[in-house]
């Protein structure tokens, strides 16, 4: 019975972790050129701001690192906002 209880607790924990990740508040972000918008998680939005800030500061190495991560994290948002 202890094994079943432990397994149930593990499944509940996994569910709650997944729920937290998928239920994050979204931040509507708009491409200034195309005017197309997409909802980003807080982490994605921070990366997008890093990309734009690095671009303004002409820090292309930092910008490219952020673009690489952003494009893997959310390919659709990358196409809408950056590509």
C-alpha cells in the first residue's frame, strides 16, 4: 500500500509541475514591423527583450546567443517576432 501511495504522490507532483509550466501568464508581444502579435511566457519575453536590447547596443554576440535560445524555445514566436 505504501508503494501505491508514493506512486500517487509522485504522479500528483508531476501533474502540478506540468500545470505550473503550461499555465504561466502570457505576455502579448507585437512585431513592430509586421504588427503581428504572439503570446509569450515570461522567460520567452525576457529573451525577446534581450534580443532587441542587444541589437540596439550593437552587441551582436549576446544577441545571437539569445536568438539561438529563443528560436529553440519557441520556433513560432521566433518566426513572428525575429525572423
